[in-house]
C-alpha cells in the first residue's frame, strides 16, 4: 500500500477519503487502493495530443438505452449529503484503460466497487519489482553544483528565435551535459525543454518530433501499469480530485428534484469522472427516472474513429446497470466541437441539462488567419444556445498561447517549472511512474508548445481571467464559489498531510488550485445570463 514519507503520513487514499465535510473516521472501507487512479487521465487531453488527420465531421454513434431502476436524490439535508457524496466519491475506485471491447474486467470491478479487495499498487508484484510507490522523504541531498537552467534555456530559445543556429547548438550542448530525465526537478525540466528546442531548431524537415512521439507510442503499457501511474500522480497532488468534487457537486445541486438529468461532457475520453457520480446517484433518494450522458470526443485515428467513445458508453452502461440507474448514452465523435449541430445533442424538453468541460479548453482551436470568427467563442456560443441549467468549466491556467515564440517559451517555462518542482518535492527521483507521466504527458505537451506552430500547435491554454471574459461575452454569468468551502478544503488539506506548498484559493468566483503561489488549475460554475 502506498504510504508517504515526509509529506505523506497516511495512505494517500485514506488521506483523501476522510470526510471532506466531517471529521468522522470513515475511511476503513476505502483503504484498499488509490481509487482515484484514473482521474489524471481527464487532465490528460495529452492522450489526443498529436491530432493526426482525422474525420472532419461528426460521427453519430448508436444510442445505448439502459435499465429502469432506483430513484435519485432528495436533498433535504444538504450538509449531510455533501459529506456522503465526497466520502463516496473517494471510495469509488476507478477503472483503468485499454480494456478489450470496453467491458469491465474483474480487476476493474475490484478497483471500482466498495467491497473490492484490489489494491492497484500491488497488482504487478513479481512483474516489475516492488509495487509500492516511492514517495520522497524530505528534500534529499543538496546539489554539489547548481546550474541555472532557466537562463540557459531562455538564451537558447532567443537564439533559436533569431535563427542563430551556432549559438543555439552551443547552448544546447551545455544544457545536455547537465540535464537528465531522471535527475532532480530542474534537470528533468531542462531535458524536455531541450528536446523541444532541438526539434524547433531542426524545423519542418527534422525528425525529432516524430521520433519522440514514436518512442512514446512504442511503449505499450497495460491497464494495470496505467492505473498504477495515475495512483502515484494522485498521491502527489489533489488537483484532479478536487476538480471532480467541485464539478459533480454543482451538477448534483442543479439537478435537485429532476426527473431526467442530461450531462453533455465535452472531452469524455474514458469517462473516468462518472462512475463515482453514478454510484453516489444510486445512494441518494429522489425521483430521478433517467440519467442521460452525451459524450463528445475527438475521433481516433484509423479505421474505427468512434471506438473509444463507444467503449466508454459500454462501461458507463455497465455501471448504471449495476447501480440500478436508468441510463441512456449518446456519443459524438467530432474533430471541431464548435461545428457540431444542435440536433446531434438530442436535448429534450423538461430535462435538467448540465454541460461539463474538464481541462479541454486548452485544445480548442484559436483564431484562424483569414477567418472572421474565433472557434473558441463559437464553441461557447454553441453551449449558450443549448441554454443549460448549469455549465461546469475546469481549465488549465496558462498564458503560453502567445503567437510570439520567445514570450510563449518563457511563460511555458514558468508553468512547467511549477509542475516539475511539485513532483520533485513529493515523489522520489527513481519512482518509475513519475518518470512515465512526466515523459509521456508533460514531455509531449512541452514538445508541442515549443516545437509546433499553426494548426499543429494544439496546446493553447489561457488564463482563467481570459476565459472569464469570453464566457461573460458569450452570455453566461458565474455562480459564486463558497468561501467557506474553499477554507474547509484548505483546512482539510493540512490535516490530510499534503505538502504545505499546495495552494487552494478563490478569486472572481473561480476555485483555484496551484503550487507555491502559481495557480495551475481553475474551476467555475456558470448559468445563462
């Protein structure tokens, strides 16, 4: 079982599961694994990072209708229900990916269900050595020689931008001598930024970018390995856990008394947000007659563009069947979400409509030269035209969407410095899962931000204040974030033993999360004006 040293005094899942609204010691039933393993994935639009030429139009997928079953919530005791929801959410052990034909395997069941005995951290004992995640204990030894990677990288970026290949090559050689993908936080950061600068220096005729992607694609990882990686990610940071708690709570509040709840999820990917939502729905008693989920995702490359979202629908159907929730699933595969036709969402009268978008705004297309309308604004207009009861937005707070390379480089360097420093402070250098997600996810993002331009650059985050302006202009107004809730989260974080440098805050009706004063993630709740 994962147990932290230093900053992690308790098993990570016990830390997170202890009632978010109560100090009751109710974690016993949840101590069998890091149930939120898969939650990192929705933060990883990185899975669709390299947007190959895919289908240009929407591909409708067969509806899957479900079973009649138990009814849903009556929130007569709001505080108690919030407590129950968050405890259940932490206990809803998530399933892993890469499962054949989208069916739930026994392993997934044990990870998901409350009475499971499965511990995702020991599934591979005997295969890859010790199964326990290596959590950093303390700060470790001081470096004998400090290297100012930030200055070297910035000078190299300026040389690349100016077309000074000789100086850039010389700086890259200096950086390469000191950086390492398995070194300390700054060495790892420098390694991935050096890869990206080298690729940009090569230009369109170079092979570095494709070689990097190919090296990642060739590393076939089992579902258990992926589950293990995200378990370690979540033991190190609370970001995805709190994003999901915030969004799900707002949807439950909006759906109070509803007979039909329809969730439109932009960027559903593997649907990891919804099993715990479904499980909680089955335990609260009101008159919900049906749950509908419309999942939107980018088509997969190849002959089966809708395979992933079809598998997601089958998994969610299985969960609803098990928990007795009447269910209907509608899937849409579309490369450009702002172009989806309204009728494809199949919105019906008299249903509560919730629109959810978790960490996928950064991949929306921005202003296209020669086009009058901005696809991002068109996407928000599409959501506004749906007239949803509630719109949940969680974004990566970054300002490296600038058209000017040097400016974008500096902002990206600041952003990823915080992330690599976070893992340097909470996980050991040798942790194999840390090595995996830093390379496969953050390394891919850095490569795209630095080395790609035009339509090939798909990592385009904006700050939460920029998104706030867009959403207000699109006809939405924000619901307030309860200051008491944020303060309660903050107090609980201290009790749970997370590192003292994690930041939880509220600003302009956004729930903010970050590291050492730098805001990395933002969540908000909107309704039509």
